[in-house]
């Protein structure tokens, strides 16, 4: 920031105004410095654990148990010890299988949730439903109210049900469950998205003899792409990270990455480099998504909340 | 989100064709809603209802002689179960101490990022990232590794530079404090994103007018920004409450409910009772009471805050 009195200074909401009195300017500069200091400290708090985990995965044994070390090549020589233990041998096969499980389950369930949720969201945005006393408002709220349900309230009956249906430790069992768990938020985002799209084109197409499905698939869905992406990513974050259902409903074949992380925590408390490597594998895919698709995540999170 | 804008009617409805209402169109409309409703009924509503039945039985998964109806036994036992009340109290601590703490930090960061600053994109992404990470992984990254008493950076820095011997998990209070910090770390981004969107949706003209009238930054915040942000704040807090009540991942990973049962939440207790002790009847009874408690607290909270907002405006 310039010290010249005639240089415009930028104020609270970015309005440029001519030089203010000197004392005000000093305060403003101090305020700016404080702002950046607070923001940088918070950014450090948000990012340090990620840095710590990734670097710990390449630390040798000694760099861990001699107290905290921070800078590779300065504090310690990086090794691939942790990654070798995770990716090689029989342990490596298990790791790769679990990672694949997580990919299959989270991608399938998010896709399914977006398909079903988009259809329901479209219906709620465009048609007037009436099932007994329930209208669109009640149905929307009914979907959203599922969020309040703690997983423990359904897990025991679900466990019994899954035993009967032979769905324990299967991909499809977790995929269906995650699909349902994601539906409330997906329906909500999609309904909000469809409400923001005028219905003229579909009306014309339906009047011309197209089915609702035709109008929906060919005309509306392409326009609704930002909402679809936002809903898909949020569903993906949830299903990739979900632990509780996976811990109870999988045994060996359908173990996901969070399950693996949790299991390792209790069994290998000391081998930080291994833990760090597994944790890194669990978080890096989502960090990449977060960095590149931030605005979709924000769009999804704030759907319907901000007018 | 939960309460204020469930619009009654579609914004852009497609009217029925003026020429002849055919049943196939009606059928088509229903097909849009049907799959989502059916799968929800099957995997959520049916288990919930079935759970009500289970909670009145002495169902044990390892029992040889099956199950029998046990009336109110489970609920009587719950009433006298100190561990149940302790777990419920911990849930309330996480919600009513943890969330205000999260809100204050998120609000400060949202207001600061909303200013005309350099590197806003960087801050937005950096502040969002913890939200993306699995709580289980965060539990290890922070709860087990950074908070570690022997090799973790925080304990070592406190010891080396401030001479403080701090252990995060030695007693119950410390452990709950550590878990509140950990939960805040990955929860704040959600509130932050909501509040920042709320701030950016505000019309800049009113602040312009206030500044011309000589309002200080603090006055603008107190009299305009914060009241205008209340609805969004409330939405964010309600959603956070809903999720914070379900808190379990980090507890299982970081403390396992210990020391003793000092950090055990209801979800964690039910998980152990039902899954590890295989006592499904009692576990499910607690889960139903828990669900009922959450609904009561949320309803009460929404009612009180709505009235409060009416009074403020």
C-alpha cells in the first residue's frame, strides 16, 4: 500500500476513495496487516495437518521417534519405507483392493444418488404432487428430514436385514446404503437447481409430443450440469469418507479406505510412516477435487440457503 | 434451509397439457419421484420402524433361544444407566460448546475473506480443504499424530518453549477439549462457506450508505452485517447441530471413548452395546430415545431462534 496521500486507498468493501487523514490511514494499514496475519494463521492451521501427514509418510523411523521433525532434507532424509510397507507384498494387495473398493462404492453410489435425486428433484420442482395430505412441500421436507436421523438408529435393524438378504460385506450393500444416505442433499440441490431454470423449453417440447423423460433428458439435464456436478461431488465426498456403516456392514471383501485407516490406528499405533501413507492415500484424491472444483462444492453446500 | 424456504409450489411449473389430460402423463410424473421414495422407504423408514419393535425386545445376536418381547425393560434399564446419561451429556457438550466455538471462528474468517484482499482464491480453497477430508483420517492426522504427547509437535513445542507439560488424553476434560478442537477443524469450513455466501449475497449499497453516514466498521458489522446474516447463520448452525449429534468417527479412532467413558458419545455407546456386545435390543432402544431427543432439541431450537429472529428484526 502506498504512503502517498493522493494515492487512492482501498477500503472495507473495495470502494476507492481519495486520501484519508493520516491517522486513519495508519489504522487502516494496521488493520490490513492484522487481517492478513489472522488469515495466514488460519490457513496454516487448515493446511499444516495435511503437510504433516504427507511428509510423515516419507519420514524414516528415527525422524519420528526423536520428536517432531518438519522439513525434508533439512531435518531428515526422506525414505519410501512407509509407502513400501503399504504398497508391496500381501499388505499391498489388501491396500490396492480396499482402495478399489472405495473407488467402486463411492463412484457408483454417487452416480446412483445423482440419477435418482435429479429425477426426484425435477419432479418436485416442476409438478404438483398430491399423495393423500402430502404435497410437494411435505415431500421435500420429508427427504431433507432424513438428515436428522442418526445412523445408529437404523444400523442394528439394517444389520439384521442385511444378514437376511446376504448383503453383508458386499459392494452392492454399501452402494445402496450410501445412495440413500446421499439422497436428501442431492434432492435438495437438484430441486434448487431446477427451480432456477425456466420451464419454457420443456413445455414447448412436451406440447410438441415429447415425453417428460425426453424433455428432462435432452433439454433440462444439460442446462442443470452445474447442479449435477455439485451434487455428485458432495455425494462423492460423503461416500468416500464414510466410516460407520462400512465398519459394521463389511468384513473383508468390501472394506473401504476409512475402515482401513481406523483399523490401522488401533493395530499399528507406533508405525507412523505407514499410517501416514494410508492416510495420504485417503485424503489426496479429495484434496485434488477440492482444489480444482471448489466452486461446485460451494454451490452444493449453499444450495437453497442463500437467496 | 431447513425451515425458511421450502417453497410450497414449483417456481416454474409445467402445466398439464391443455388438450386432454392423459393418465400416462400422470404416471410419468410419478415415475420421477418413485425410485427415490421407494429406496428411502426400504433403507431408512423400514429400519426405523422395525427398530421401534426391536427396542421392545431383549434381542441379542448371539442368543440361542431367539428373542422375546420385554416390554419397557430396556427403557427402565436406560433410566438407571449412568453410562447412558454420561454419553448423552457428552453429546450435548459437543453440540452446545463445540458449535458456538466453530461459529465464532467461521464468522471471523468469512468476514475477513469477504474484504477486498489479495489471494482470496487461495484462502477460500485452503479454508475449505479440511471439510473434504475423512474424519477418520483427520482423527489420525491430528488426534493421534499432531496431538501425540511424545512425538507430536504441539506437546513438544509447549514443553520446549513454554515449559508446559500438556497431555491431550490424560484426563477426560483434556480429551474432550482435544476432540472439540478436532471436530472444529473439519467442521468450520462448512459454516465458513455458508457465511461467506451469505455475506456475498448482501447488497453493497447499504454499506455504502452507512459509511457515508459515518458508521465505523464495527457499527456496520453489529447493526447490519450480523443481523442480515442471521438467517444463514441459523441454517448453518442447525445443519451443524444435526451432524454434530451423530459424532462418532473421531471418537472411535482417537480416544475410543476413553479415558474411562469420559469422551463416549451416545452413538459410540450404542455402537459398542449393539455391535460389540451384540445386545441389539438395548442398543436400538437407546438409539430410538436418542433420535427422539434430537428431534425434540432441534424443534425447540428452531422454535426459539425463529421467535428470536422475529424479535430482532
